[in-house]
């Protein structure tokens, strides 16, 4: 196994990662395993989670995949019980499940006269069920797994939860109102949880990634021929470092916030990892 950038030692710890079948969260799972944690990879797509769990095992780590719907409380509780039997009580929870949906996305950034009766999907055409799905996937998809796994943390020292917020939480991005609102809720919920669990040994923080090119946002960032979309141009122009982030550049923030020695007095913070996006006014 490779060492990690902060020499964070998680030997003997059990880490649970939701959304672990995706690009970023599968990487988080690998980072935790390389630090010595036994990792439970949870995803609705069990095959995807299993693929990454197998890669961790091949590297010499301990990992197990679980099929889990983060919107189903009964399933989450059952998975939490099984993880405890297989690996032990959860010490670290990474709430990474989330995402957007085309039904909650407008076609255009700005509403114009004529759009209301045109072929374009405007604000007035947003599907209520699609908006509800996106909000629930991100917010309830964080709340319910926290209910399931934080029960195993209560009263034990050195336990912590890391939520995944976004740049959307600071300033909403055009076209994706449900996702932006949901991520703002995640930042607020992180603070709420930090206060709520402050007396029972659980720290709660979040990271807010800037722009990373993943399967989730590929359609917004790249044309079918692989060329960048106009939206990509705007993103990079608003990112002082002038590029998308790499998965590896989230590792330091992740390991810092879950490191009890380095961050033991830090709870309730949302750490931007964004190439300067949140600091730039555009002028």
C-alpha cells in the first residue's frame, strides 16, 4: 500500500464511504485504505463498488462492497449492521452519495421572452419530481446514512463524519437550481451536525470541491466530440488556477479533516478545494 500525503494513520479504524462506485468517492475509499483503514464501499451500483473494493484488496488493503440505497432508511440500517459484523463499528463516515438529474436542469442560463412557450426547457418546465429527487439524493442521502452509522460512533473517541459539499453551496450555479440548493443544505447540515454531536465525541466537517471533470458532469463540460463546452470555458475563466482539479488534490483536505491529531479541535467547517474559484469576483 502507498503512504498518504499527511502520514495519517488510520490503522484499526473502520471507514464507510457512500457513493463509492463513483470517480471521486472510489478514490476517497482508496486513500482511506492506504492510510490503514478497513473500508466499506457503499453504492446503489454494487458492481461498481465491488470493482473498486477489489482494487483496494489487490493493493493489500481491507475493503468490502455493499449494495445500498442511501434514500432507504431500512436498507441503510441493515447495511450498517452488516458492516459492523464484517469490519467493526464505524469510526469514519464519508457521505459522498449525491448528484444531479436532467429533469432538474434548465437548458439555458438566462430566461428570455419567448422561452415559456418555446422548445427550450426553462425554469417553468422543471419537473417537480426531478427536483425532489435531486434534493433528496443529496440531502436525505446524507442524513439517512448518518442516522445509520453515527449510532455506532456515539460515545466513542476519535469518530468523525465528512460530508461532500460544493462550490454551489457558496454561490448557485446557473442551470442546476436543485443541486445548488441541496449542496447549500449540506453545508448548513454539516454545521448543525457538528453542534448536535459535539458532546458525544463526533466531529463533523465537509469539503467543498471546485470543478473536477467526472462522469457526473461530463455532459455539461464536454461535447460529444471531446471538445470543451462553453460552460467549461466559463468555469476555467472563473478559476484563478485556470484548470480543473485532479482527484489526488482532494486527498490532503480529506486526510487533514479526519486526522484526530491534526484537526481534533476542528468541527463544523466547510473547506473549499477549488483552485481559487470561491475567492474570485471575476474582476
